């Protein structure tokens, strides 16, 4: 393997942890760092392709193939192909994380620590930028829905809590975890992000169950408490739902349920392949609705399942669910046999993955950075814990350079 390939699997693969922070700097910065990560990683992957899990890799390649097959014949194939390339590049984290974690048994801890470090920097940066928007120093009226960037916080919170739990002093770690959770919840509440609030609740509940081993009733009480705190801090949308007695669910979801019904009532003309990736936006009549006397036009269905079904058809959404389901079922199969430390490591990734899925049910699409890049990275990390392949990652069997075999 070329020296640049060895360097990627020693240090470069941890660029993944920097990506959520780069989003605060804007789309161009994210694209630059993500492009470097993907190109460098894929060029380095060939010599370690035998470290990939065969079944999930085949499902992943089939998903990409079906998504590509729907592009010809779509309304805008050029845009569809461009988004397909972006989707393929971002979801390659599924492969790159797998290969990197099998490089050394220490890499899983390096990944979790790096995600916690840059996640903490991202949370602090968001609060440092808050006065810039709040006091209108940008010259624009404060609009939390468009100016604040809360989408990554539910996904990053389990990494922050996991680091505190595993490395923090017993005397203060619960207080520190409470403080970090309150900070994340506070920003989400200020941003008025109901999808982020839902994702945060699911991720926090998953963390307490999988990592802290709380009993389900305590997890449920915590989830209710966080929900009530979120409602109290951001009461406006909830009051609007109560005031619209005829359509409270439509008001509470900001019209999402209206477009979901539109999609189900008017399925894509090509049921197996869909209308083509990135082409749902051309069905403008389905993405238009009236809420509180105002006409609203959106670009996608704000539900990753409906987005994937409408754009990639039954085959696309079926493969997406099969891929994720395979990872989760295999993890459940080995869960009880995992050592406590490994169970906690897997629990952090599981909580992060669940938070992304939960938020994507109400907000971003399957082609978004949160879903395509970070969820697939979590799935790649969870594959690492499959006991059928644990021996390959043991200190006795791990190779640092495939050229030396």
C-alpha cells in the first residue's frame, strides 16, 4: 500500500470526527474536508477490502445500484446523478469506518474520543455564535429556524456523555453529564427544532439504556422529563397545535403530515424505482400545503422513509431498511455476549444512530449529510462488534500493513 494509504488508516480516517464541526463554517468548508476524506479513504481502501463485511457491503452496493438505476428516465437526470455521486461518497463512511476499526483494537476508542472532542468544540462554537444572531449583529432579524444549526447536537450528545461516563471522575461525572445534556437541550429549544428535540430524546434514552444500563421505566421517565423541559422552553409550536383544534397534528408537525398524506395518496409512477434520486422536488403539487392561512412550498417530504420510497421506489427503501436492519439485528444477536466495555462502546454508537433515525423521521432526507454520512459511519462502527469477526480485530491477529502479509 502507498504511504498515503497507510497514513489514512493511521490518522486520516479520524477526519470523520471533524466533519460536524466544519458544518458550522459553511457548506464549502464541509465539502472540502469531506471530499478530502472520501477521496483519500477510497483510494486507500483497496488494499484493505478484505476487512469489509461481505453481506452488508453487498447490500450497500445494491442500494447504490438501485438508486442509480432510477436516475435515467427521471425529470432531471443531471441533478439526480450529481446527488447520487454525493450520496455514494458520503455513505462510503460505512466502508471506511469498518476498515479503520479493524486496523487496531484501539481504534474504536480513538474514534469515540475524537467524536467527543470535536463534538464538544462544536457545541461550544454554537453557543459562541449565538449572540451574533441573537443580537442581530449580522444585520438580519433573529430567526432561529434558519440561522441556528441544531441538527447535529442529538447525534453528538451520546459521544460527549460516553466520554464523561467512561473517563470522568465518579464524584462529578453525573453533574457533568447533566450539564452537557442541559446545554444541548437548551440550544435545541432556542432553535425551535422539534425534529432535533425528538432525536435528542431518543438518543438520550438509547444511551441510558445501552450504556448506563438503566431499567426501561427510568428511561421512559427521563424521556418524558426531557420532553416536558423542551415543551416548557419552546411552548409556541405546542400552543399552536392546541389552538388548531381541527388539525392539531398538522399544526404540531408544521404541515409535515399533510405532505405525507399527499405522497401516500399519489405514489410514484415507477413503484419499484421511484421518480429518481433528488427528483421529488419536481412533484411540487404534493409538496405544497396551506397552514394557518399561509401557502407553504417545501423541497422534500421531511421523512427519510417517504423520501427514499418516493425517489428510489420499493427496491430502494427496502434495501435501505434491510441494510440498517441487518446491522441492528446482528448487534442484538451478540449484545448479551459482549464484554461490558464493548457493550458501552457499541451503546454510544447505537444511541447516536437512533438519534439520527428519529430526527430524520421528521426533518432531513436520506441524502442529507446527517443521514448519509454520520448514520452510515455509525452503522460501520456497529458492524465492528459482530462477534463472528471479533477475532480478526484482536491484538494477535491485527495487521497494521496489509503489504506485510
